[in-house]
């Protein structure tokens, strides 16, 4: 099948976003200082290859508050997803060295949530409440702060008609979905402040993925299985291109390419290193 001369389009926005790149670099910088032990609060990114490489270099992953409480010394890196206020307080109490790699766009949401709660508004976060970024954002709110991600959840919210609201979004949330949900609130006549906190890089990446998927015969989406932004890319591409593949590395790629196929599109989530994107691109180019 080789030599069919497939045309491959790789999304310009594929791969590491600014926040993830910065977080990963901060961990490697800590390794270079020779400090030990080094921990990350949760996997630094949703990419098993990178996490494995860091583990081989001695970086350990802490997955809970309880594990953090048991630490007596070391450097703890906060990943790009960010954490709630109580984790900062705990790190200080434990006397641990903190390296804060929270994405600046996420930090901005923390500030908005804190300020709006202090001003007496109820904050609603549009996003997956089990995602670490959303858990962190909630940690800057109060007991009235909510996270919702579907139309049903929105409809079922028990809100008073006179309640003052502020709506923010998980940085990787689907932009169109966010707009739809916000519209419902505005139609219901609430006193609401809406802050679109979806990261511009996410919006651009989703838009470009959609455009490529619309014109190719096969679409490949590369990223970690736990990566929220990659899953959303896959959903977007799947709607436009029936033959959309979601893979983590080249090993997962089992392409069935019909004879009529001429165009292949490739995009990747914010946690996907460039070398994996290049491997997939080269494989398709050589084998098809």
C-alpha cells in the first residue's frame, strides 16, 4: 500500500500549549538543580510518555492531599491545572518548597472566582467537576460555587430568581457549548456576569481541527486518554469526519485506509510532545 502518495495536513496548533510547555520545563529545571526529592502534585501533564521519563529521572507523583500531608521535605511542583487555596496553605504548613507551574490563564480564573465570591455573587463553573482544573478553580470559591457541564445540569440548578451570578469556564471547554449554556442563563433574566475563560489556544485548536476534519478522508487525533482537551478535539473531528482515530502513541494506530482516500489530517492535544506527532506523520507518509 506504500507509495499511494497521501496528502497529509498537520494542524499548526497541534501539540504542547504554552501552559503545559512551561510546566514541563519547570520540572526539568528542578531536576537540573540536583534538588531532591522532587514531587509533582498529580501527573504534570496527561501524557504517559512524559510522566514516565520524569519518573525515571526521580520525580515522584503525589495524587492526594493525604500523601502531601505525609511529606516532610522536598520540592513540590504544582502542575498547569492549578490547585485550590487549601493546597497552598498545606504546603506552607508542611514547610515544603513550592514551584508554581499553574497556567497563567488558570490563575486568572482563580482570581475572578475569589473576587466574585467576595462580592457576593454565586460562581458557576462550566466544566467537568471531576477534572483537576475545575477542582482547583472550585477551591477558590465558597460552599455555593457550582460546576456544571450539560444542559440537564443547568436546567436542574436550584437558583433563586434574584440570585447574582458569575459564569466562568474550564479553559478547555468547547466554545460553542459554552455559548449555548450562557444563552440559557441570559434568557432567564438573571443578573449575571459572564467571563469567557476558555483559553484562546483551545478555541483556535478546536476551530482548526474542525476545518481540517471537514476536508480530509481520515483524521488522526493524538493525545493522552485522560486529556480533556484531546477528547474534545476527537468529538469535534468525529462529527466532521467519520474515519477519525484517537491514539496516544504510534503503537495505537491501526489504520484502515480505503482506496479512495487521498487526504489525512493530524491534530494533537495540549499534552502531546512534538516527537510523537512527527512519528505519526512520518509513519503515514512512508506507509501509505
